[in-house]
């Protein structure tokens, strides 16, 4: 399996919910944020899907399929939202394309969970058990220090968790997996935003140290300009929201990302701070891949409350039979980083 789409995360997700205090509140209530809702936002400069990939009906037989799967992280208690989310994916895309699912949990799924979820899936599905050593923190972590850190973040308004309930607002009338495979893309996203600074106070310092140790991993024509306004001296907190991501597993399994992750793991920030998969994935993709290997899927209408991406083009919105409101799309909200991505891709 080469490409994987992670379409939602569960209550153990570390990155997606933000506190609306301090810097976040300032961005969300900025003039840019408020005015964008009146003018409908600025049209993003996107890399549209070529016409040859667009399907004009949902009864076509497809003779080509990418080596791809959907990866879902869920608990037994997430049953209702998991069923709803997968059913939406099936209705909008997968009942035609028939890509398989891999659903993972840290404990065995119940028979009821598997029966209910399997009933809404038109393709194959495998239920996996995450090994204990992959789920729990390693023994060398100082639990007293980690507990104190979590309590401090709680006092500071940092919130953990989320629900695996997502909406796909548009028909996906093309195959994003095939498009990425054919065009040598390694990462695809629909929403980008700022991380909460208090969750990653030391992350960027360790990223800079890793780059100094391994300059050979940094790609030419990378997306550092999306992450930093000063050539990498500081991190502007922008990241791709990994509640929905399409990623090339060859990239995640590759030498650069493996060395990067192992280095970060050794620093303890996943446990003493709240380093999440979103900034870590984003930084890795932005530095170790070329910027043209990262793709913004404007065509995919996606919502994980409280944020929604709705296609900017009226033609795309109509073609996808989208139910989302274009004027309230998060794309150019004051807390969104999409304008920074636009500027990088225009440069």
C-alpha cells in the first residue's frame, strides 16, 4: 500500500482542538478574519485537477486504481460517528472506487462495532490492533514531569481530544489517489491553520538542530517559506490539518522522515509538551519534499467541526453538488494559513 488517506482521528488525537485564547483569539477576531466573511474570501490560486481525471457519472467501470487505502483510528466508543463518517465517504466517493479500509484501535474491536461499520462499507475492511509499545509512552519518560506538563497545559486552556465525525460536502468526482500517484505528489491537504504555540514551545529548536545534523535530507525547492517568514530562524506555526490528509507511505517510511521522527521521539516533546502529528507531518513534508509535491485539494469539500473547507470555484462547487456554504469556508479566515501557501506557490 503506497497512498493512505487519514480522514479523521479520535479522542486521542493531540492536535486538532485549539483554545481560542491569546494569539488564537487575536487571529480569529482580526479585521482580515471578520472582513473575509463579508467579501467571500480571496480566490485561492489552486492547481486544479486536469479534465482527464474528472468522471461524468458514477456508474463507470474503472480499469485503473492506485495502491491506496483509507486509514481510520477509532475506539469502540466512537461507533456512531465512525459509521456516519464512513457512510459519507462511501456516498461521496468510495462506492464507485472501492478502495479498502484499515481501521485501528488500541484494544480489540467489538463484534457490534465491526458489524455496524462493515455494513456501510462497499469495499473490503481490515480491523487492526495497535501494539502496546506503539500506543503508550516509552518507559524512559519521566511520568511526574509529563503529568505536571499536562496539568500546566490544562491550566493554560490547552485542550486535548476530538471526535471522529467528519462531513464530505461534495461528490469527489475524480480519483485523488491516482492523481497523486501520476503526478509524483507525496502529500495532499484541504485545510491549513496555525498551531497553538503553547503546545510546541521547543519543537522548532529541535527541527533546526536536526537540519544542521542532516542537511542532506532537506529537499531543493522545498516549502520552508510556508513554515517561516525568516528563512527558518523561527516557526510561524502554520501546518496542514492532518484530520484529512492523503500521504505517500513511501515518504513516511523513507530514510528522511524515519530519522526525523526518531530524533524528535528521543527529545520527549510528544509527552512533555503536546507535539501532534499535524505540525510534525507538515514540517517533514515541507522540508523533505519539493513544494510541488504537496497538493491543495480545493475540489474536496471537507468539514471537521469547527472548520470547513468549501471549494472556491462556483463551477467546482456545482459540479461536485456541494452542500457547503462558500462564503463561510475557513480558507481565508484569520486563523487559516492558506494565504501563505498561495504566496509560496505563486513565487
